């Protein structure tokens, strides 16, 4: 809930700043309400229980437009789920579980040469369906999950074909007081980019990753929590290439090396390949990456591998999506060991009765392919959802 309030305050602050900068500010809001029912065959991620549940999920989308290309997009929702067997899900308060989520995206131009992009999201998930599909290799017992991400970048054009990009990325994970996986990473970075052709761009940059623990020692020597603090740093040099496949699709390649210092010492390659395609009716996102990240097992850096594909298609009366990913986490001192390996897949279809009302059916599966420490980590979920969402103004 704290994350939801923070995102709402950020959106409100952006609105005030926009109003102060220019009188021409336009606000568009779209409320929505979802009613859903579902079934989860492994609530506790250890094979001991299953549960059916129903959920009410109100939400609000807010778009703010202003001069200088200003666009603030906020999307927040709150879900309250009733569990059929709350005794099998002790983390829920009484017979209920909850989730809250907010996303905030901002784009604006300060001048013909300077552009600001901000993207942030925060999710607190307690009910089974909200937790599934996060792409996290959770341990048994981690049923309260808080995930936050932030990306901010300023693009400064040096000329007609070159620019300097600098900003910061952040990510946080928390699973309750004293959990050794509670932590966050901050990553300031800078890149020099130049356009070799109208469709291609090269960039050369540096990145500094700072890994912190929150309230628990990574080796869990203090079971009641510890002050935490900086655990390790990752120093990266990266070379990137971006190619515009067409006016709505980009191919992005980036790779280099990272040196880890602090409590851990290692050197490893890092790389990412992604394809991003966006139109009003289709979204395709494909990513393969090998990099330092944070994970649920312990605070501090872990090696994270991911191969993920997501596709969304929207027709006049019908919508469909599929997503799938395979994930790997291992300690930076044991890069060649398999570590924890798992996957998540999901699919859903929806039918639009009107512009505002639709019904959706979805299925998800999270499973572990390999993990020495886990018992039976897999989960299957089914969902039926009825959603009313106010259509965009015309």
C-alpha cells in the first residue's frame, strides 16, 4: 500500500509541476473495475496446499498532457481477494489477501536538445494470482512480495548525429521483516551515442551498480534483522547497437564486461539482446540477457539469465496474449554452476462486449526445473475476469 501511495503522490507532483510550467495542461482519466475468480494448485510453493479465490480489483488510469511534449501516464489498482481456505495461506489477514500496483511513465522535452524519460513501477502482491507470473525464482515461504523498479534518463543532443545519455536505474525486492532476500540496487550510468545511418545507432557507456541489503544480513547471521548497507559494487563498460527494423520496431544489442568488488570479487561478461515492437494493436517484446541483478535468495548481486517473449494482439472485439520465460539465478562466485533454474508461461484471451466491458480467461504456470534447496516449487493458476474500463475520450 505504501508503494501505491508513493506512486500516486509522484503523479500528483508531476501534475503540479506541469501546471506551473504551462497553463495548457490536459488531463484524461479512465477508471476501471474487475471481478474475477480463480484457482491456484500450490499457494505456498511447497506442494502442501491449493486454494480457490475471488477478487475485486478497482483501478484508475491517468494521462496528463502539456507543452514541450509532456506526457505523464499513471496506472494504479488495488485488489482484495477472498480465499476459500485461508488456513492454507497464513500470510493473508484473516480470510483475505491483497495486492497493490502502480506504474508511472513521464516524457517531456526541456529544450530542442534535452529530453527526459522516467519510468517507475511498484507492486505488492499477497494473493496467489498476483504473485504468479512475476518471473522471480521464489523460495518456499515467500508469499508476500514487494517489487519496485525505476528508470530515469536524460538525452542531450550534442549535434545532429550524436548525443549524451545519462541517468539511473533502480530495483528493490522485499519479502517481509528479516528475510535475507530484502535488498535493492542503484545503477547510475552514462552513454555516448552516435547515429551512423538514419536507422542505426552505436553507443559506448559505463555503469556503476550499487547493491544494498535491507534489514537482514545476506548470510542471515542476524535472524532478527541487521542494519544492512552496501554489500557490493558492479563496474561495467558496455558497447551497444540499436537498429530500427521499421518505424515501430527496434533491435537492441548491448554487451561488455562487469567487475564485481566489495564482499564479492569476480569478473564476468554481460550482454542483452532485445526486440521491441509497439503499435496501437500489437505488442511484441523479446529479451535474452546475462547480467548482474538482485534475486530472492539473498541480498547482493547474483548472476541473472533470462530468455523471455511476450506478445499481445488487440482486435476490434477480441484480444489475446501469450508470454513465456526461462530464468536462472546463481551466485557470482559460482557462475558456471546451474544454480536455480525455472520458467513461467501464461496465456489469455478476452472478448469485448462493448468498448468498456470485456470478459477474459487466463492460465499461468510457474515451475522450477532445477534447485538444490527447493522441495516442490511449481504453481498452476486459472482465472476468469470480468472488467469494465472507461474507453479513451474522443
